[in-house]
C-alpha cells in the first residue's frame, strides 16, 4: 500500500502525464513506487518518482518538437543559399540588373530616410529633449526680451524658459598673433545650459545669476569643435581672454562634443550671455524694446505638466501681455511647437517636403519591386521544368517556395548592401556639405543605426514583395503539365495590371528624364545668361566696421583708404565698395514712394525696391551699364542733396520719358531723393526672379559700416592680397567672404544644381525602372509563348512576324506612355521654371535628348528577349512535347 | 492494356532498434500480463539496466505506430488504487520484424558462441 506522501507525490506527478493516458500511467507509477520502496527504501522511491516525473516531461517535450529537427534544417538552408548563389552567378546580366535596380531603389529610400532622420527624428543633443517646447510667436517665430522676461516670471508650467539669438562676432584670441576671425554664435540667457541640461566638456557654463546686469558678464563658452580646431584641446584655453568685437571676454568653458544648441540647421562656434548684447550687436541695443522680437524661446515643461496645460497657461499670459502693452503686443499669441527647426516655421515645410519625397521614393521602390517580380516570374517560367522535376522526385511545395524565396532574399541582401553603401556615402557627403555662406548652416544627416535598420527592413520587405508572388506561381506549377511541356495559356486581349504598370513607368520615366535634362540645360544657359553685371574678373572681400567699434567718421576714412590701397595693387582696374552686392545672401529692401504721384484715393503707389549703398565707381567695377544720367561722385556726401540711381524697371515706374530728375522718398516721411541716373536691370536675389525695382544710393550719404569691397582686375588677383591690404590698416578687423565673385554665384546657382542632381538621380532611377519593367514584360511574354513561337516558326513565320507578336503590345504601351509623359513634362516644366532656372521645354537638345533616351530604353530592354524569341528553334520548342 | 500491375505498398518494414527488440521480447514473454510497469521490470531484471518508465512508453508508442503491437485498456484493478492498465500484445508485423531481427542475430552469432562469451 502507498503512504499518504507517496499518494500526494503521484497526484502531483499525474499533472505531468498526458491527459488521456493519465490513469494507466499513474497506475504503473504506483506499482513501481511500491516495488522500489520495498527493494531500495523510502527515500530512493521518492527520488525515483521525482526523477521519473522530470523524464516524463522531457519526453513529452521532445515528442512535441517538429520531426525535422534543427540539425537537418541548417544544412538545407546553407544548401539553398549555395544553390541560389551558383544560379545567380550563372546569369550575371539578370543578377546585375536586379541588384542595381534594388540598390538604386533601396539607396534612394535610405538617403531620403537619413534626411528625415537627421532633420525630424533624431533627438536634439540635450537632456530629455521630448520635454522641450518652442514658444513660437505669430508672424515671427521670435519674441522680444521684455515679453520673454514677463513670460518667464509669470508662467508656472516650465522648469525653465531660455531665450537665445544667433549673431556674428569678430573673435580675436589676445596675444595669439592671429588676425581676428568672424564667427557666428549665440547670445543666450544665463539659464540656457541649465534648461537644456548639458554638461561642459571642460570648464563651466555661465549661470542665470551672472546674466543680470548689462555688460557685467564678459564670459564666453566655445563649441567643442572650436576648442579642438583652434586650441588643440588645450585646457589652458579655459580662463584665457579673447576679444569679441574689441571687448575682452573670458573663455569659461567648452560645450560637449556634438552640442549645437536648439536649432538643427545652425552650427554655432560660441555662446555669450544675453546681457552682453550691446557689446555683440554694437549700435543696436534692443533688450529694453518690446517692439523688437529678436529672441527664440525654448521652455522645459515641468514633469507633471502636459503640453495642453502649458499651452493654456501661455495663452493666458499672452492675453495679459496684449492687454498691458496694446501697442507692441497687439494680437500677441504664443504657440507651443516642437523645437529644432524654429518651431513650425521651418518644421512644417520640412516635414511636408521630406514626407513627400519619402513617399515618392517608396513609390519608386514599389514599382521597382513589381518590375523585379515580373522579371522573376519570367525566369520562373523558364524554370518550371526544373521545379517540376524537383517536385516529382519528392520536394514539397514548401521546400520549393523556400528555395525561390532564398534566391530573392539573396538578391535583396546584395541590393540592400549596395543601396546601403550608396546611402551611407551620400549622407556623409550631405552632412559634410556646408552652404557657401558666411552663416554656418549645416545639416547632420549621417547614417546612424536607425538608418541601417531602415535599410534592412526595406530590403526584407522588398524581397518578400518581389519574391513571393513568382515563388508561389512557380512552385505551384502542375509538374505533370510542366514536364509534358505544356505552357501556361498566354493571355491575350485584355491588358494586364503588369502592362498598365509598365505604361505608368514609361510616363514617369519621360517626365523625370525631361525634367532632368531641362534643369541641366538651364544650368548651362544660366552660366551664360545676362546677369546685369559681370562677375568674371571681380574679387571681393568683406568686413564689418560696426562690429569693430568704428564710428561713422572713422569708418568712412577707413573705407576710402582701403579702396585706395587696393587700387594700387598690380593689375587692378577698378575698386568700389558697397554694403552688399547683387545675388549675395544679404539683400535689403525699402519702400519707394514716388513724389507727387498720389492716386485718386489719396494713397501713394508705393513700391518695394532692393536698396544698395554704393561708392562712386561701383557700376564700372561690377560691370553694370549706366544707360542714362551720371554715376555718383565723391561730392555726393552728407550735407549735399540726396540723390539716387535707379534701375530701368524702377525708372519705368517712376515715369516717362526718363526718370532723371524725378524724386521719391524712402518711406512716406523720408527725405526727398532725386534720381540722377539709370542703370540696366540685374538679377538681385535669385536667377529666376522677374525684373525687380532697385535703388542705389551713395554710401557717403547713407553710411553703412558693413563693407563689401569689389575689385576688378585684368588678371585674377588673389583674395589674400585684398586681406593683406585690409590687415595693413587694421590687423584686428576680421575679413570674410574674400573670394572671386563667380564663387559667390554658386549660392545663386545652388537651387538649380541641387535640382539637377536630385532630378538626375530620380531620372536614373526612372530609367532603370522603365528598362527593367519593359525587359521583364517582354521576357515573360517570350518565356510563356516559347512553344507557340516555335510552332509558328515551324509553319513558316519569319523573324518579323515573331517580333511583331512579341513586341507589338509592348511598343504600343511604350508609345502611349511616352506620349502622356511628354504632356506631363510640359506641365512640370512650368512648375520647375519658378524654382530653378530652366531651359524651354521646346529646347531642341532637350527634345532630342528625351527621344534618344526613350529609344535607348526600348532597345536596351527589348534586345535580349527579342533575340531570344527569334533564335527559338522550332524543333527544340516542339521536342519538349 | 494487356498487362496491368498494381502495387499495394504498406508501411515500410524497417529493422527494429535494439531497445525495440527488448521491449517486443518482453511483450512476448509476459503475454496477457504485458503492460508498462511489468515490461519495464522484466527488462530491468534480465539486462540489469535501470530504465525510465517513460522511455518504455515512448518505445511502445513508436512500435504501435509502426504496427508492431496493439494496445487496449483493461478493467479497474484493486492493487493499483482502482486504476486500469494499458495492455500490449504482438501484431503480425511485429512478429515478422522480431523474427527477422532474431534470425539475423542468431545467423550472425552462429558458431561464435564460445568466442563471444570469451570477449571481455
């Protein structure tokens, strides 16, 4: 008999037994435990029961495992891969076509994604970036300093609220013997680093307590790259004195590597407390002015506060402030947005644009996958016999599917690797690229693990997309019919989905290729188009006397002296200076009110015009033709009557027959200014702009400390010579933008170049799509109709008849696609011409180019399958019976 | 068609494994008394091996699937707390397989008895 303990144990062990067999197995256990106790003792019996229960569990688990165990599965997979690789090596053309198509498709997606990742997804380099909000004003993203102080002091929803502003500075390391350099940095409130939660790489940051009294915190924090690049990581740099705009500042710390503040596009070199604003932006103190909205505000939400609660609180304060200061704060509103791209000012368009491009890229990849699917289907038709033989000697359908999917996975892996490499290289180049500007604009879009994961995911999805359908079709073929040589019915009459898709691809191809050619031709023409000035032979150098602490009187003397000195350089024909030059980034506008021209409703027709403050000889130097009147001379200075030179567009507005002698004012209450000359129109802001009114005024009359020196010379002179001439007069004056004027034009040409490159890339993609699409379609047709063609040839059909049979429908498709594409490209050309400088869509070279490309597509894609069709031997095709 | 041949292919007769042979022989010896616990005990007693009862069940299960044995559930028994037994008996296929294994064994062993006993 069993003891109570034994019975309890048996009951417990029963749970491990299969339900249906529980009774008799438990019976066996009971018999055995009694016998074991009798022969070997109680303890041994209990030990035996426990061990037996465990063994039982193990046995059951082993039986539940699938029969073909891992030991057989791995070699099969390796075998599949080997077989697939061998097969793909045997058809290099096919393999290369697929891998290149995939590489382009996956690469394009990964590149676009790396931009999305860099601009939108990657968190800001600060502590808990998800708790930061940007306080965006209406109209301008910025707020004034008094409003910032009120918002900061009245709100209870933020752990901290910071304000910052970008500003150029003239930075000079005292006693270094190096000339001052121009650097862009941030003016930032004392709590800036605290609120962002970053730690210094060296030294310390300035604090809220230090940023109180104006001018009392001459401290600077430098960027890590600056510390490495200019100070060689020298710890002694901390505590050293530098001069910013001639004022002494102490470097107190270094920002951590990779830290660039709160705006993703801007790479500051230096941070200075906001209370130092009067020293940084000399002659323009605005901290006390509620009208001047110059600050970007970023707040850190308190842990328990939601964005909606914070928005409600900020709304209430904005309403208060609008009531208290009805003048400057009229209609004040503050919207909480995501920081990083000036809230939604840049954020919204960037999001919309990148999303659009990403969907385009996804569509391209999808189309590529469909093409590849039809290519694989064509190949699958060729391999039906192979599959049938394998099936009839015992391979299951799952096994065949696996073989085919392994092949497409291998292709996708190769394409994904190539596409990933492409994206990696492209995103590195994009990250390293800096706009040809004085302003340090840079986008960090380097490929990180997120991009890598994205590329892998896309590749895998592609493999399934293009591999599954052909695999299902091929592996599912009836072995009996396949071995007998019966081919599938060739579809006739109705247009298949695949054929419609090929037509769409042709449309896309024609549109993109012609857009690409248009913008390339446009670029070519832009290089020779009349700009209204002649940049070749002009070298420039710029400096800011305001930042260097010059008064107007000293500044005018200095400008004159430097111009005189440069004029003495060998080979120099003409020298002039101005506050800016056409097609540079820095353009000012003013409103021109023609005198006496009062319309019926007593309003003067005002016109906005581009304004330049220029020295005598400016037009001769930059090569603008003076068509009427006279140029300025040195007598057009302070105290003499106000004069101006206008361009032909403004002259037409001011009055006929010519504008000489007409007067206008800048602003409704400005000083009357008399027109003394007219110059030809030029391009001032972009190459694509329509003729724009422009006014030139004498710099001696309306002074500007910002000085761009233009030097025309017979032979090219070195920008360094200009730097030298300036340094001889004031070694502490930073010179920037010292380069040939043609180089500066790179900026104006940038949109066109970027468009040509982007359209070129998408054009190549569309081309490869069209080629693989048509190739796949025709190959498939040939493969499916091999017997039919053989029979036709046997009863006397010649090569032309066979070609007609195979290519007829395709040619029709291509023609239809090309026609629709041609119409589409004319529409696109209109759209494009507003963004970049383009050639006319009727440009013979563009038309010939598109036609040539389409013919090449046709020949390239149909050649191989057509040749194959003609070479079909009737005997061989019929022998298959 | 003048000549037509139809094959009826039964389950492939595979040679028995060593433990399968031991289990089948125990079933033959125990006759009506062949069930899990007795089969285990019989093999343990004769070969001196310690066995897991679950190993016996697994083998019996496999032999049943191969068509070598069949099983049925008996009447409730007092000595097992009223629990019933699962009995096993040899089927023709099992008998053929066992005979084949035995004859292969004896043929191979014929004339070697002395030398086999002398092996250490």
